[in-house]
C-alpha cells in the first residue's frame, strides 16, 4: 500500500511487467495507483449528493480588491545575490546570480498580491526570502513593525508563526512517516501554544476547515490523493493562524479538476481568517482569479505592478503584453485557428550577467539605444499602476520617443543632458503615491 | 578537470600524511615500547630493561616524536642509515624503514609482493565483471520471471555468507574434498620464474573464490542499476524511434546503468589492490594482505606502517580515477 | 459495449478512397496487476486524417497516454492485452510482429514526450541521438548523410547555430530548445502521424507559444496527422480540429473543437471548462470544481463512470446513471458530435444553468444569436 511516489519508485515494478519500455504500466501505477482511489473520496466531507446549484454556490468569483486595506507586509528594495564560484584550485567568487535585484511591493492585510513571471525570474526566491528560508543580501521586509530581513534565526522564530508557506508539490512536502494529525499539529507543539490535550481538537478543527474528515487525523499522507494532500499542506500552514501565507505554485502539480477545488478553498480561507497571500504562480489565469493585484517579474526585477484590471486589461510593459498574449485561450475555439500573438524570440538571458540598462531589451521589439544605457525606473503612471519601461504604452500605442527622458535628465539616446536635474526616480516606495506621472500630459497628476 | 585533479592530489597527499602520522603516533604511544618486539626477537624473549633501552636508543625512541617522524619522512625522500642495536643498515630512498623481523628494507619486500596481490585483484575482478555484469543485465531484462527471482535470491544467499567463510569453503571443497587436478597447489608463482601455466594454476582457485563472490554482488548491482535505467523516459524514446531491442538495452540502457557500477567497482578494486587478506591467507599467496597480517601479528612496526600507507595511496588514486572516469561517462558531471 | 463508428461521416465525404491515416476502432487496453486486471482504455474509436489535429483531453489515469502508446506499440506485449483495431496508413497494428512494428515506429509515426530532459538520453549528444533515429530507418545512408540531416532538422526547428549545437549534450540546451530538438528527432523521418504527449506542459508560456507555433508550421509543411494530448483546454482550442474527451478509459465526448468547447453536452466537459479560470473572461465568472477524485480503474464505478462526481445526475430519472453505462450517441449540435450521457436536455441545462455561472458574458451573446 504505497501511494507515495517516492516510496513507489523504490519498489521495482516487477508485478506489472518484464521489459524495458513498458512505460504505459509505469505511468498507470504512478498516476493511478489502483489500491486507493476508492478510499480517497471518503476523506472529504460534504461531496455526497451535491447538485449543481449548491456546487456553483460554493464556487467563487474572482477575489475583489480592497483599496483601503493597510499593508501587512512591506518589501523594500529586496535583493538576493547568490555567489558564483570559479573552478580551479582556489575557488574565488567570480560573480553573482542576481536572483532578486531590488524589488519593492506591499501585500495588503487580508488581500493577495500575485507574483508572475517565467522560470528563473526570481519569483520563488522572493517567496523563500519572505519566509526567511534564505537571508536576503539587502533590502527590508517590514512585518508588524519588525524588519524580517535583519532578524537572526532565533529572533525570527516567534514571527514564523505569522508567515507560513504552502508548497508546490504535495507529494514531497509531507513526511510520509508521520500521520496527518502529527503533521498538522507539529507547529502547535514546536511553538508551544496550545496545551497538549488541546492539540487534537485544534487539528480536527483545521482538517474540517480544509474540507477533510476530522476523524482521519490518524491516517498517513499516502492514503490521500494529490488534492487532498495539498489540503493537508494548507491545514498545516493554517495551524498557527498566520497573517501572511506565501503560496508557491500551490496548484500547479494538481489535475485540472482538482486545481479549482484548492483555489476555492484558499479563497474560503482568506475570507474566513483574513489571511494575506503572496501568491506565486506561472499560470496567469489562476493568478488573475485569485489576486486583485499582480506584479510581473523578469530577471529578478519587477517590470510592472498594478491592479488586475490594469495588468490584464491595459498592460503597458512589452513583456507583460507578450506574456499575456502567449497564453492559449479557450475562447479561441469559437473562432478557430490560433490567435495573433507577440512572439518572443530566444530565451531569458543569464541572471549572472544580465543585460545592461533594461533587462528585457534583448528580447524587446521596441528597444532603442536608451534601453541599453539607462535602466528604466519603476514609474507610477496610474493610481495603482507602475511600469518600468522607457517606451511604456498600451498595446499598439507605444510612444516613439522615451517617456522617461525628462525625469532622468537624459536625451532620447540615453546620454546625460548637461545641466539637467534628474528627479530621483531610481528608488520608488513599495506602495503607491497619491500622485503619479501621467503619460499623456507628461505631468505629475493626482486624484 | 586538470585543476580538479591537482586539487584532489594535494588533498590526497594530505590524507597520506595524516595516515602516516596517525600510525606513527599509535605505535609510539602504544601500551608497550615500540622497540619491545624487536628486542624480544633479537634476544630470544630475554629482553631485559637494559637491552630494551639500547634498542630504544639506537632506534631513536628516546628522541621527541616529531623529530623521529621528521627523520622517517626525510628517509622516504632521500634515504637514511638506520641503526639497530650495534649494526648499521643502509636504506636507500624511498626508505620505508627496515622490517624488524627480516632486517630487510621494507620497500624491497613491498615491491616484491605487489605482483602477487595485483595478480589476484586483476584476475578476480576480471572474472566477476565478466560474469556479474551480463548476468545482471539478463536478470534485469527478465525481471519478475521465475528465473530472475531464483537467481536474485540464490545470489543474495551467497553474498550474505561472510567472505572468509566462503573462501575457506571454496578452498576446502576444491582442494581437499574434490582434489581438483592442477589447481590444488595454490600460491603465487611468478611468470618470469615458473612460467605462465604455473602462475595461472596457482592463482586459479583464488580467482574463482573472488570471482564467484564478487559476481553475486555485481549481478545485483548491475541488475538494480539496469532496472532503473530501463524504466527511464529515454528508453521509451529509444523504443519510439524504432530502434532494435539490442540497441535499446545495451546502447541506451546499459550505458546509463554502468555509471553506478563503475563507481562501486573503482572503490572495490582499490581495496583489492591494497591487499586481500583472506584470499591471500587462505590460498597461500604471498601478497601484501598476508604480509600486513603477519606484520600485525609480529608487531613489525615499519611493515605495518608501509602497508597502511600503501593502501591509503592506492585508495586515493582509485577514488580519483573513479571521479575522472565518472566525468567521462556522464557528460553532465563537470569536475570542479 | 457498443460504440458508434464515428469516423465515417466526417472522413468519407472528404476522401472517399484513402480514408483517415489513423483509424482506431473499439480499442481496449488491459494490464494484469496483482489486484486483478486494470482496464485502462476501452471502447475507444477515433480517427485522424493527414493534415488534421486531434486533441485528446483528460485527467491523469483517463487513458489518454495509454491509448496513444498503444498506437505506437510501446506497450510490452507480455504485460498489456490490446484488442480492437488500430490502422496506421492502412496497416493493422494490433497483433503486428515486433519487427514490422519497429519499421513503422519513428518512421511512419513518431511521438514526442512531455519532459524532454528525461526523454533525451543524458549521455549522448543531441546530434548523435538524431542521427541514430535517421540511420535506423535509412540503412543505406552514411554517417555523414545522417549528420547533415540532423543539422538540417535542428535548423528547421529553429535552433540557432545548428552545426555547432549538434554536438551539445541535452543538459546544455534550455528547456525550449530541448523540446525543439525532441520535435526535430520525431520529424527526422518525415512521419505521417505525430503524437505529442503533453508537449508544452513543462514549459513557460512564451516558450509554449513558440513550440506550438513550430508544431503548427511543421504540420502544414509535412502534412502529417497530429494527435496532441494535453489537459490544457487553451492549447486544444488553438491547436486541434477535433477533440476527444476521455474519462476513466472511455471516450465521453467527441466532436469538432468548436462543438466541444462552445457547446459541450457532457457534464464532465462542463466541469473541465468551469474549473479553469480564463485570462480574458469576466471576473464575475465562478470557478466551479469537479468534486471528488478520479475513479479507480480497478473497481470502476457502475453505470456511467462519472456519476459519483456528477452534479447533474439528479436531472436524470431514477438511478439510470449509476446502473447503466450511457452509449456514445450523436449530440444535438451535429452528427459528428458524440457524447456519452443520460441527460435528456443537455443543451438546455448548459445554457440555463452552467453558462450563467462560468461565463456570464457569453449568455447575452448566446441569447442574441438564438434570437
């Protein structure tokens, strides 16, 4: 009885086959282990005799933005450089992987910020910095009046209660030798919060919250399906009543039909416990549904950040536009064929030696000389919208001349103009200013 | 790669130095005087305190330990003159000292014993690779069948017998019970003196013992590695390309399965080259293993030191070779 | 277990003589296990013409990969029992000898896999692996011909400096380039049938778009029949001409892409559509999951395999859903559209109940259309 894929791989597949390429069977046993699915259903509560209306009622629409929510976590100019060692007899540090290079954002209390981007853009590193699995190279992460970036591991311990993480892979993130009860209850004992005889009660409460049968606290993870394991992971993260949850690709390892179950559960939890989410995912549609605010990362930097309607409706950065246009759309079925899209050529450059100026310029169709010379500042151009591009504009109406010259005190080619007084734009605040730079009038405006 | 090898050699030298220091200190601070064994031997077990003192003084055991260790190391590089009681002995570089029992330079005896040990190691390893790897591949291809299960369990049974017992039983049955012709007179007979047939027949049973025992282990290693390799995605790809089964199994499967097998083999083989105590003792082969056993029994300090150093050097070199071969076999491994 | 042969209607009128390149009829794949036989695929019938793309959708364990591997003959004869008929270019593949099968594999039909890093041999150069694929079906070709062909294919799939990269190992390629090399290897012998098993699942969206572009260009160029297996309905929408929805080893809905994705008639397909958010849909759309988990193939549910998870079975009289397997019958939107469901008025249920929840903006459009 092993559904744990790790345990399973230790067992030679002698039962099913006798030759090399019987991958069909291997697949079968991996994906569809015959012993358990029968029992999977019984772990969950409340799925018997559902009718569509009830089910639809439980489904959520996209989470809405609360513009007045105060920030619970404020990240300012956060940096993470990993050293690269030379080969040779003496290993010297010859460079750094600039995994995260000066990003700033706020996560609103009880709200969610989505972090999207392609692999290697630094979004997962950001999540690990916030949960302090890594110690940042620079910058600050203000939470509850304390800077998480500066705390030592010991000082961090009481705060770990408040900042928890949900992992991507529900198969490897749960210890197969511990019961569900001890996995979910472990944080309670580590932090010594609840008297010993109360732990079980709390565990059962939590299992009920995530939709699992509370009587099943004595079972082992391998008796649960992928989606149910992810629920266990969520229950564990909730055990200590966290104020911030970092969810790193929480549904990407799950089957399509199960993804929606978990997303709905996370929405339930957010509404009930007022938890703030930093939601990291590469699936732009899921992020759109879950996060009223989204930051787009490219090569360690935030290139565009704003509310959902702006980022998905009127993106101003060529990278955001390319990313969105690359997503295959179910609605295309009505039209047939493939829709027109912006083609990005080549691969993401190495973060060890990123391009000068704007990091996206090597793959950008609008790039000009200035892009190689001057890094575009993350400029606030709307009430809740910031973009880092010299040629920021809506799709199809990118300006012909850089919008940033006056602010930076440079000419159109990016060379400094003698006597110009550049505004200090290289560092922007994590949140939004009351006033912003209007692209049409080239003036600072406000509400 | 070159820098890596240099780095590993430097650390290897460091390890050898540490090993030599450790052995030196162990004897130096041991329960009895290091000169005691030789004094006992020279005086036919009538070693008085005064005589012991003479031996200790001439052997330098009244000097500080670092000074004597320094002399020992210097001897390895430039040679030295050793004094035991009233006799002086010349010991040319690389001087590993004189055997307390034979008063001969340790180096010469070491060199004379290397061919015997290497003959056993190479022949035995050749046999177990020759049979172990193909049987392992065959078992992996038929995994789950009765033949495979029978093979795996019987081989598991053999390899769970302690090796010395296995070797002893092999010797007993083949030479005493069945009196196998030609091969019963075991031992090492140099090719140069006794000819190839004598050399071969003398070592044959030792090879058989080592070969069968190693074969059971290498069959299991190979089978395990092969089963894993054959379930990889690239095997499915190879099949989807329309390649013949033989190509799939050997060119794609075995190639990948060999990497872990080679790694284990490199370390195993290094251990064999450093001396096979049981095999040499049981089949009466005058190799390094037996020699080191005798040295320990006779508390022959310089010989024990030399054999320990020798095995340290052999193991370090074979580990280094494994790493280099590994990087050649697996292009993903970059040595740095 | 009767299933309607669904190929004739669409195929016959286009090409009366040749018929579709791939024809699968009543395919059944069973694996004996210690706990009893597991039927991973049954009663499966479909066909793909040259130049057309069939998308197969389903969750893990639905049989979508198992059925395609049966087409390629990748199952071990000792452990998989295959019955029914698979005709590739007119040749019956079920029961074909291993050596004849080998001639077809990689030659007339090729397969590309999801994880190119695992699917390419880590110890051999990209070029060597491509050459091997070429040489095995071109016994008279020289090593040099094969190398030229390998470079030509790498160039064709858009790998920069192919004459240099041909000597790289797979780990030296980026994820997207590896998948390109995989495609180059699949197409090196100009196959008439290409099966792509989750070809872009492990890739980033911008790379996914590049690979899908490439696949479509190549299909146009080589005029091959393509099967694309995926769980991503967006990919299906943009790539496939026809769609086959699989659940628990059976086809539950089959039709043109437009029929399946705009007018689905099977609650499982509705569930798939309602459980994925869309980058451009209304934010008032609800995300409605399919409750429960995929069923066990060892002890499949009685009647309709989907009934334990179906939230519309209350609209079917009696216990029909749990006792009787629905047949695959023509749907209301057209003869080529087939569905396996007992619901009497699926169109009505979809338009009045499901659509307002999952795509409120489409309801208005629909009402305008019907007017």
